[in-house]
C-alpha cells in the first residue's frame, strides 16, 4: 500500500501544528509570511496533494449520506445489518455514511437542518417510515435528495419520492401457506396495535392468505376481519410477555399454529407449544430454533445507495421530482427452523 | 423549531441549481456575473448563513469522528449499542460520526488514508484492538488523534495512546465468585483459542478467582494452568456448537457450573444442564434467561468522546503524546437470570 502524505506529515516536516498547516492551505492571511513559506516548502518536498475536502467543497458535493442510527429497544432488531450494508455500498459508490440520532420526527428534522448547515450531506437515508411522516415532506419541500427504507405509509399513490422496502405481506403470506401446507387450517396471527404501517402490511399477508384458504377468494378486500380471522387474531405491544399471553388465548380459541409480526412476539408465543413463525430472523431466532422471515438487508441497503447515486449523479444535480421515482419492493425469505 | 435557510432554499429563490449556489459561494469565478448577482440577492433576502462547512474547512476542523462498523458475525454482538452511544455523545460535543468498514488492519489503514484525504476526520475511534495491532502505530506515527475502545494488547506498559475498555477479568471473576457463593467449587471455563487479548483477559479473571478459592492465593501468577483449572478449561472457536461440546466434556471432568467467554458459547453450554454465565448480555441472553455480564457500552462510548474532545479542544490542536494519556477501565455488571 503506497502511503499518502497527510497534513500531519507536512506539519512535522515544517515544525508547526496541523492547525497552522490547515490555515496556510485555507486561510493563509492568518499566518505569518515566514511560516507560510516553511509550510509551502514542506508541502512541495513531501508531495502533499492539497486538501481533497476543499476540492469537494468547491464541487458542492460532500460525498456524505446521512442516516439515523436507531435506538436499540430489546436489541431484537436487525438495523445493524442494514447499516453495515449501507456503509459498504456507499463506499463502493464513493460516499461515506454520517450518523445522527433523533427521538422523534421533529428532532430529526431539526437535525436535518443542523447537518445541512454544518456538513451538507448530499442525501439522506430515512428509516422507520410511518403514517403521517413529516420528515419526507420537509425534505421534499426543500428539494433535498433522499430515499426511505420503508414505504410512505398512508399516501394513496404510494408516494412520489424514492423508496426501498421489504414486502412484509408477501412474507407472512408465505409463512401462512407454509403452515397450511403442513395441514393447519386455524392459523392465528399475533400483531402490533393498529397505526403501524409495517404492522398493517405484515398482518395483511396473513389475512389475505387465510381468506384464500377458506375459499372466499372473491369479494371485498376489506372484509379481513369477518369470519374466522377476527377470532384468530390478537394485537400486542410487541413484547415477549404479551406474545405468550396472546398465543395462549389464540390456542384456547382453536388456533393450531401462529404467524407473528416479530421475533420478540414469537419468542413468547413459542412457550405455548404450537408451531410458530417469527419475523426478522434475529440472532434470537437462530438461537432458539425459531422459523422466521429474513429481510434481504444488504440488498435493501445497496438499492438505497443505487437509487440515491442514480439521482445525485444525474446531469441536473439530482433534485428529487426529476425523472421517474424509484420504488423497490424486495421479498423476504422464510428461514425454516425447529418451530415450524 | 425555527427553520434555517438551506442552500436549496437559496437555489429555488434564485431559480438555479444547488450546484450553482455552491459554486457562487465557493468558486464564484466559475459562474457568470449575472447569475452570481441573482444568487447573492437570494442569499441576502433569505438570510442564508453562508456555508458552515466552508467555515469549518477554514478552521481546519471537520467535526467528524471516524469509526468502523463491525461486520455482524452470528449477530450476537453489542456493537450497535456502542455505536448508538458514540453517535449521541459525539453530537452533544459538537461532532458527528462517519462510518467505514474494513476486513483487516491493512485495509483499515488504507481507509484511514482515504478518509484523511477526502473528509479529514478530526479523530478516529478504533474498536477490536488485538495483539500486533498495526493500526495504532500507523496513526501515532502521523500524529493523528485517536482513541481505542479496547486496550493495546501485548504492549507491556499498557500503551501510550488513549484507550477506554471494559474489565473482562473483573467480570469473569465476579461470575466465578457468584457461582462459588452458590456452593460450587469445580467451576469450569469455556473460552476462545489463545491469541485474543479480550479472550485472555476474560479467562484470567476466572483463573485468578479459582486459585483464590483453592487457597493458593500466593505464588506466581503464571501458574493458572496447574492443578484443577487446567482440567476445568476448554477452548473453542466461539461457536454455540463447540460451546455445547465443551460443556459436556467439562461436566464429565467434574465441573458443576460454567463461566463462558461469550453468550454464543454460553448458549451451547446451557444445553448441558448446569448453571452457566455468559458474557455480553446480548438479546439472546435476555431471550433464553441466560445470566450474563453486561458491558457499560453507552458509558464507554461517552468516555471515548470525552477523551478525544479533551485532546482536540486542547490549545495546541491536540496531537496525541501531549499531556497524560487517558486510560479508562470500566467494570461490567452481572445480570442475573435463570441460568445462574
């Protein structure tokens, strides 16, 4: 590996601080002529290539993609896999990932603003989209480039901005069919409270498949709660404890197998002794032998980078709204283990 | 929340692209006089505060801390907690975290170089320190600011550079004492292969405590393998499968309880039916009721930021080697669950 000359090498050679070298390169008027000359000689002797960051400033491109790091709840999420994939894909495309944290939409928007002022990221990658998501409209109004990992829930046209997501409904449908294939007909569903786009999506795959199985494949699609499925469904706060309680209630109501909205809930449900499928293929699923749905997170991250760089590298500078929107829906895969 | 004016607002107001606004601000010679004037008027009308990034360039400070995102192995690590803590602590101190990935020391050093050329991070946070770690000497030779989360293993004086770490030996000692307090005397240890600083450290707490328990509290500290402890120890590749095999061998050799180097190994060991303590308090430990040692990762991350900002904000510009080195060793805590 050829070792490039750094600002610290120049500082050592010239016998000055890094700060002084930086001043000579960026604000020479702050530095005495004698010192300036010494630093310039060192730059020349060492062959220091001046300040790519400054060059990038001049091009108006920071080569930074900003993404929020999610707070770990019970640790049973897979966001770190997405973030690793994003970091790798971004680097291949010549970008780096800059992190921020935020507790809610409003503090996230305040952080957008702070980041734009201080670092000028070329684009944002938003995660955990939800109904009434004000973050995306804030970015759209300002013509800023972004992609969401997660669909724009609650917008009838599927949202005009670029997004990448995993098809949760296809996942729970596959899980339900798998259990039906093993002879189960009364397959229960343990979900989250209403109001979660991801939760509603995952529920819909089970409900649709149950309707298909019961032979009522025609008719309105809003009738999911009619007939058997209403009895065979419980909503929870997402905790393992409520997952176990819900499983016992559903089994008492006649369920012989369970599809769950998450591995956390499924972990509780496995205590009730019937076949169970979880969602997210967490390390816990692998540890306890839980059959679970795995999201293709590296692929999702790569798609996010591809969608963004396609726009950023467009000749007009890549404001969203130009060109067709990019909407990518990936399929999860069922990882079969002991519980189903 | 007062909404700040962004470069996109200026672009819209002036009817030009963001690129053009950036050019006017940073390389006005590239822009026609008429356009320049239009952008300048928009800047004035909107009260756009010119380009903090450019200001930061002039101060020679990027306000970026670079950290590697670790590859998830079996997912049973807790790096995401450290990274979240680092992002939050850095933001409070006025810094942001920029991510990179790397497969080995040499590719990481190449990435240092690339980052320094393109983004000029003010400092690096290195994780997963190990014997013969060439990354730290590379950074030290160049006078670059950094802190390691992890001790400089194999350097007799404990290393001159700043580091923050968690006292693994204190953790396994506490675990061993806990099992001894429950009446166990033949307490086995399941570790990793030799050559891991972290592994050797965790092993030493068990070995030292076993020696204390056997009454041979005096004598050389290198004699850990004499007497009982050698029989009661197995080294593994860190997998759950080898953890289970090792546990069965140790129980056959008379062990009545087990201290493990990781939750992955401990997960296997729990199959053998004796009390087990793991290490890292992963979500899997919580899920299966595994007693485990928890690292104070938010605190460790906060310490890393504190050590760095103490140096970066020093009057001389903060080259390492000035002032006393900062070495912070934190205690893990034992999270008691069903298995011990």
